[in-house]
C-alpha cells in the first residue's frame, strides 16, 4: 500500500528522538487543500485508530485511514537532501498532477 525508504525512516527516527516520541508510528493522510486540490499530511502518533491500515517499512509503522488508503496505494515516501533543500518526497502513482512544491496533487 505505502512504503518508506531507509532515508525516510532515518529522518522520522531523528524526529521521534527530538520530540521524545520513540516508538510512535507515522500517520499519513490525504486532506483537501493545496494548490492541486489534495495534499499530504504527516505526523507522529502513538497508536493506530480503529479501521486504520497499518504497514511497516524498515521497522517503522505507518498508519493510514481507510479514505486516504485509496489515494495512497503504491506510494513511496523518501527523504532527500539536494541543492534545493531537504525534505520528504512523496512518489504517488495515483497522482494525475502535482504542484511545484510536491505537497499537493490531484
């Protein structure tokens, strides 16, 4: 359904340690908004809620609600360092178009 690269997991682990949330999972959801109509939202959560899909990549748990799961099937989340800056990069095969910042899609 959704996967993380090793680089993404390393960055999430760094954030967990900084925020003292060791063992929390990554919540990924799709919400309305952004320049293209839909946008990604990520955060740390202690546990999944009822009806969440839970997957694991490189030992990191990922929580996705049922509605978002349809938009995120086959998605990979990476963390990149390049000349334009650092950040999470979402590669979503379901996106018909994306905005320039890569944070929203349609």
